[in-house]
């Protein structure tokens, strides 16, 4: 099991259900860029609260929520043990936004609850494809 962390400023309750469908119509400029990659509904999590491993624009002023998920439910897209990127990438253009990226995420979604990857800025992320219950946790004195 791994604990994942989600920051949000939209809920002040101690518990909430994070719904991937919400991502399609709401969210930050970060979410808008991710929607350009693929419109497959997903929720975004950090596998750490370390300020060196999160994005200040997301974490600043937000409440922190956590979920625990079985690691076997997360596809490791960094290692890509099933060779999905190679199988699905366009021979010339690779993974195109809205095309092969969508096919890749839907393929992962069919077998896994989520996927782990590293963003171009070096920040690790986990995306989750199904609604999931999260509980609010207190941030420490460093804001994490």
C-alpha cells in the first residue's frame, strides 16, 4: 500500500470523494495543460509531501488530503513493464496529445486503478482513474 497526497482549495471538509470527472471541467492551469494531453478523466496525486517533490503553485494555500491505494493497482509508466509506450506510440510522432496519449491512458485504465510517471519538470505524479475517498490531513509547520 502507498499513501498518495492531493492538494485542493475547493473543499474544507475533513473527507471528500475525488472524482476524475471533475478534472474535465475544473481545475488549475496545470489541469488545463493535462487536458490537452488527454481528456481521460483522472485525479492527480503526489507520492510525497516533500516541498522539493511537489509544485508550489498547487500546494500553496491548499488543504492536504491523502488516500491509501495498493501499489499493485498503479502501473509504473516510468518503467513501462508491459511496453505500452512502444506498442502504442506513433512510429514518427510518438505519443501525440489527444491521440496516442488517450489510447495509452485508456489501456492502463482497463487493467489498473492508476499510473505513476515523472513530469518533464522532474516531479513524480500518480494519476487515478476512479472516484476515491480521501481524508484531510494536517499540514506540518513547513506547509507540507
